[in-house]
């Protein structure tokens, strides 16, 4: 239960940072998105129920984080720490890349 609370705090902090960075550059927004993506994938790899994460992102402006959660849970869950870390890093990088491409294609 402590793990879920810690993950919830980290996710909410990242979500709060998203709101502040939204007014700045696309780099800041994408950094916030990728940080949150990493926390989502960490939760996924630690066995946190998807429903608990979706509940954190009920606000209308959190749709991107719901999509990230769905994407994370479509990815496999690994049993070794090294594969879990690789999964988190890859997911974080992909989230940043997708965000950056979207923000800079205008």
C-alpha cells in the first residue's frame, strides 16, 4: 500500500508540473509528459492496478495521461529489474519523442 501511495504522489506531482510547464516551451511540456510516462511505467512494472492510475487522471485535461496509462498497460510486465528499468526508460523516451514531434509539427 505504501508503494501505491508513493507512486500516486509522484504521479500527481508530475501532473501538477505539467500544468505549470504547459505555458512554457514544448521542451518543458514534453519533459513533464515524459516524466509522468516514466512514473506510469514504473507503476505498471511494479504491479499497480491500471484502474488505480486511471482514477488519478479523471480531470478532462489529463486525457494524455490516461492514454499513456493505456499504452503502458499494453506493454509487457517484466520480472527482472534490468528489464523493468529498460522498459521505463524506453517508454519515457518514446513519450518525449511523440510529444516533441506533435508540438513541433505545427
